[in-house]
C-alpha cells in the first residue's frame, strides 16, 4: 500500500521515466503520511486512444491517482496532493510549454475491510 497510478496521453514529453519520477512521489508519501516506501506500488499507463475537449491534437493530460488505506486526515491528503501536483508540474514542464496540458491528482481511500494483501503485515 499505497497503489499509485499515472495515466498520460501519448503526446506527453518526455516519456515517463519511472525510475526518476516515482521515487519522488514515494518520498512525498513517506515524508507527509509516514507511509513505508517499501509498500509503495506504482505504475504508469500511456494512453494511445484518448479524446480531450474539441479533439485538438495539442490537448493532453496527466492524471495521478493515489489510493491508500483509510484513516489519513484531510490535511495530510491535501499536503500529499499539493506536493505531488508540484512535482508533476516540474516533471512535465516541457509538455506544459508546447501542449494544452491539464495535470490532476486524486487521493482516494481504500477501506480496510475490502483490501487483502499477501504477505500479511503492514499496509
């Protein structure tokens, strides 16, 4: 835990370097929410088939979804969201300069009773 998913349109540059981007997101989660970095699971999904607004080829988006076990305060979630958004703005500065780029971050709770993990231990 947590589960981190990044979706981005194919016209984004540079291409995602998971080994560069995700450690920064993991550090934010560890620092703000005290989440053990060993529990962070991240993935990036490039979207080849997408349509934004009027279909203009320069339209693009990046969406980061972070899901973790319920119980964090609204203040912690806000801090995570703001810091992750700032990190993404910096990472995608090249795309921001040439595209109509929207960057969003969504923080979601996972209910303990509906989450199962092997091996058992810290979530």
